[in-house]
């Protein structure tokens, strides 16, 4: 009986021993074939601020809508596109703002900024003051002094030149005298003629009453019949030279083909070179800005520009260098106030 128990328990004993041997030999140390995985940490990206691109800045707190603002704004935007620069319009600017970013050029229209002190505090930037008559240029500060538009000055200079280059002073003016500018140019033309020749009495007939200059009226509503009628009227009185204030191109062409020598505040038509005496043009701020700003962007500051009346498209066959020099001297005295046009530019009427 005892042998039977041992035989029946023997398989259980063998299984117990095998199980004990297996569990007793377990090694908790990891083998090289199964290493523990290690964590990988990715650092957070560092934010790098994007630098400001270079910019041209226009400071114009009280000038928007004025001719100076419109021309300056247009030219600066044009040049900024060409040079791949930003263009900004701001009411004001500080030294700290200029020093915190690349601003090669600041243009300032008239306002209350102490521009000389600002330029001195930011020597790396060029400054351009437009219309600041009291400023003096310095190393990084340029000044454009621009006179306001004066149709009476244009008319006065045109009358002076017309009388100077025309035999017997047989001259005339054509404008729209229903406008203030047209009236100012017309009345000042008469004064310019008289300034040069006094009573301007011709030596030979015909003798218009009271005397030269004669006057003509053309406007945007005038027809070709109006133009032909005025040509015939001037030819009756042997007019030789005509000044046009703000003319239509076809008027100039018709009068030039009719044999008149011409002066205007506009460029000449291409076919009238031999009949053209001179163009008398007021401030050309846009052309001056286009010429000046590239030099300022290259760091060439300290410019001093005075814009006033300019004589262009000069025909020296009709307007000799000597008469040009004489006229330039007169223009200088007119702009400086030593000579007066004798006309109120705000009303176009003669001054008392």
C-alpha cells in the first residue's frame, strides 16, 4: 500500500522540483540583447525676431490734401518701390523709433518738430525738410524751400519777357479771366509789360487803344471758332507774341501755325519749336524730389534747394542769353520782394 502511494506521488514530486529549479534561476538583470529604452527630449525652438526692413518715412501731420503732400507722397512711394524699401506716413516720429530700426530717410513737411535737434540726435539717418524756410542745412539735414504757386508771378515774368523780345511791344495774353488764377496771370502780364517798356507806344501803325498788351479770353468751353476768331483779332492789330496761361494744346498749335511767337506756363507742343520763346513754370517739386532723394539714400546730405519760377524750353534764337540773364535777375528780385507784381494773388485784382 505504501509503495502504491509513493508511485502515485512521484510524478508530482518531479514536477515540483522542476518548477523550483526554474524559478530559482531567474536573473532580474537585463541582458544586452534587450536594453532598457531611454527617453529622448527635443528642446523647444527659440523665437528669433524678424528684423524691420529699411523704410522711408513721411511725417505730415497737417499737410494731407495739400499740393506739397500729394506730390511728395507720390514721389516717395514711387522711389520706395524702385529701391525695395517700405514707405510709411506718420504724424510724428521720435529719436528712439529711428534708432530702433533702419530708417535711411525721413521727409518732414511743415509742422512743429524741432527738426535740427532730431537730425543731430540720429546721425545715421538722412532728413529732408520740405517747406521749412527757417532751417539751415547740416550734414544729415537737407532743405527744400518751396514758394507757393503764384500765377501773378508767372504773368508778370511773361509780360516782361514778351516786351523784351517783341518789336514795338505788340504782345497779348490769353487766359480764362473768369478764374482767379487766370485773372491774376492776365493782370500781372500787363504790369510786367509796363515794367519793361513804360507806356509801350508803338512807332508804327496800327495803334490800338489804349495800347498793348491786348487780351484774349479762352476757357475749357471754348470752341475752334472761338480760337479762330481770337487769332483774327490779334492779327488785325499785328500782335507778334502771345502768352498763354494754362492753355489747351490745340490752342497753342493753332496760334503757332498762325505765325505767333509763344510763351506759356506749359511745355511746347513738339511741332512748334521755332515759334516757342520760353516756358515759365512755377515750383516743380516732384522733379526736384526725384533728383534729390537717390543722393540722400546714398548718404549725401546737406543739400539746400530753393524752388521758385523756372525758365525752361528756351529758344535762344528768340530769347538771347543776355535777355535771359536780365530776366533771371528780375525774377530774383520779384521772389525776394524787391519787385511786386502789382496784383493780389488771392483775388486776381490789381493792387491799389
